[in-house]
C-alpha cells in the first residue's frame, strides 16, 4: 500500500463545505419538519522440392500480435502430389479490458466511477465506502473505508468501525423527517495509513481537536413519502455528530447506496452498502 504523499504527510487543512445545522443537546427540533433535502509479426516460410516422382511443400506461418489484446495464431498447411491436403489452425485471443487508474483495493463497482487520479480537485480527493448490517434486535455494525487519492498513483486508506444501537429519538430532531431508521453510534479509528486527523471532517469546525472514538447518530431514509420501500432498496444516509460534548452538528445527504432487508421483513435486519461523493482535501 502506498504511503500518503508528502503534501498530505502533515495533518491536512481540509477545505470543505461545512454542514449546515447545529443542534444543542436536548433540543428536539421544532414542530415544523424541514425537507432534507485499459505488432510484432513473425513470418517464417520454407519450401523444399524433390525432382523425383514426389513433391512436398510445407508452409508454416506463425503470427503473434500484441497490443491491448494478445492474439496467437498458428497455421500449418501440407500438400502432396497425390492430392491430399491437411490444414491445422489454432487461434488464442486474450483481451485485458481493465483500463482503470484505481488501485486493486478499490471494489470493481467503483473503479470507473471514482476519480482515482484526483483530477477533479487538483490535489487530493477522499471517498468513503461503508459496508455492514443491522440485526432484528437493533444492533448496527459498519466498516467505513476512507480512500485518499492524490494522483501519480499515490493513495492511502484509513478505516473506521461504526457500532451502534437503534435509538428512540425522533429523526426529525436532526432535521431528517424522511428517515425511518436512527442509530446512536460510536466511531472508532481502527486502521490508518494516511496519518491524518479526521476530526475536522467528521465533526466540522466545532471540535477539530477531538480524538476518537467519536459519538453521533446515523439515520437511514429507506422509504418513499408514500410508505413504500425505495426502488432497488436505495438508501440516503444522514449523519449527526456530537461536538463539544453538548451539541450536535448535522450532515444531511452524507452518503447513498442500498439497504437490503435480509430477514424477510420490510426493515431490519438489513445489509448496508453506501458511499460518498468525492470530497476535495
């Protein structure tokens, strides 16, 4: 795994659009719910002829072409004066179609979608990918992989393990009237190669020096306004993080993906996969 480039070795100064809403601890929101809105050719011929009653001509052609695809072709043809002809052809073609600049650690589903060369930002770019599940008893476990790309095939990956339990708090408290599920969560920094203080990004400007684990809430919008499950089990993820030990800061539309029921019911237990759009660092 490559190390973070020198310009990211020191703690990053994250240029981000900070979240919009801060709630004081204990506030339950107003009665009005806001809408959340990837030629070499060798030719060899030989001919031999006898002046006796028998004539034999052998032609051997071997062609090997290599570009983005590998192709091998062998052809042997023999002709005798008694009219017998024998032809044997063997062709083998191998094509490599993966032209993605992303490292192999990036799952196939995102190799064409992510800007692993960081062209969008002109510096470094972050993608977060979460996978995990909930239980019918209200427990949540997720692993978030944080991929940082800075061009020239330089990248690193950090990980957070998120654990939590279903909360009785109304999601409208955090301005998510569309959310059907809410979990009170803890974020533990369980894998690091980037050497970055992620508090300013996770918590905004409110508590930039805080150390993990971090506390907060995850909310999932899994149904339409008519009460039907979102098409293809789509989910929108909202997040609220505890800052200064007394208030919460909200991150609406923090990620999108799928929440797929695994127990036969229209709800937990569910399997979650979601990712964020690229964030310039």
